[in-house]
């Protein structure tokens, strides 16, 4: 009976895995086809691979320019987010008040509002400040969008640190900054790393704000992908090539750092 149950679980696990991985496999296959092969009916599973779409994506749309914008906005928003979220989470974890839980819940509730609900005021403010199609605007929006999740993750991780260690540091005369930098930071390095990785992934994959607040100058890889949708139709091969080039770097980062990501997402789940 146990063997049967194990076989059933294994079957369903492989089935779910194939459902998740199949779109990526099909995307990769389509990227190496010509446009005619990409729209062929029935789909062609056997074909001669070509780099035609990749070459055109780079020559026509300047892939490196959009990739640099994605790297810059993602890394900068992660650094700024950590600089804001870490002190906030530190104060909430070790200097709790009766309103701390309410503040945390309010911050998390802001993520429940659809982004389109804030589009008009954010767009108007960016336009008035002359920040449309600038990296600075994207960095600010990405940071504010990820800040609630970053504070929650760091708060959960900081709470795992025994308070006795902090009391010992205070008795030795450590200042607030010295306590955070010399005691909290080394002990919570895994939390800080997993939070930074998650923020980096979320910023890299952000498409809504990139498409609405940027175009040629500050456009990220999401903007590059969207440029292959036109009134004449979708260029499936080039769209797939652009998508593959866009997701490949973050997939590699996520693959090698999956342990840290899972650890960060499960902080505080078990007491």
C-alpha cells in the first residue's frame, strides 16, 4: 500500500513538473525556429535550429541596452530597499509596540491592491517631475513595490535571533548602529541575502511599471519583449528569442540560489 501511495505521489509530482517546465521548453524550441516554422500547423517538433531570431533581436532592439537597464534598476532597487527595510524591520523586531503588528499588516495589505489602481497618480507624478522614461523613476517604483515584502521577510528573520545576545551587546556599551552592524548583520546574513535575492527577482520580472513608465531610454527587458507585439500580429520566433534572453539570467541566478530563496520565504513558518 505504501509503495502504491509513493508511486501515485511520484506520478503526480512528475506531472506537475512537466506542466510547469513545458512552456519553458516550448519557448526555447520556438526561439530557434524561423517565423514560418513558429506558426506552422501542426507544430514542427523536428527542425533545423537557427540563430536568426537572436541576431535580429540584438541588432534591431539593442538587447544589451535593455539588459543593462534591467540590471541597473533591479540591483539599485534591491540596495535601496534593503537600506530602508533593514532598519524598519530591526526596530519592529526588537523595539515592539502595541501597534507594530497593525503596521506590518497595513504594509502587507498594500500589496493586495492591483497595480493599475495606482497607475494614474504615479504616472502623473512622474510626468510632472519630468521622470518619465528614466531609470530613477523605475528604481523608486520597484523599491516601493517590494518594500512591504522585504520588511516582512527581514522582520521574520530578525525575530529568530535570541534577545539575550542583544542584551549582552548593550551591556558592553554597543550603540544602536553597532548592535545592528556587529551583531544583527552577521547573524542575519542568510535572511538579508534571501531577501535581496527575492527583491532582485521581483524587480527583474516587473513588467507592468516598466511598460507604463518607460520606453526607449529606460526600457527594461520587459519593454523589449512587448515590442514584438504589433498591430500586424505577433512575431512568435523573435518574441520567444527575446523572452528567452530576458529570463535566462534570472533563471540561472534563481537556480543557484534556490536554497536561500526557500529559506527566506519560510522564515517564521515554524515555531
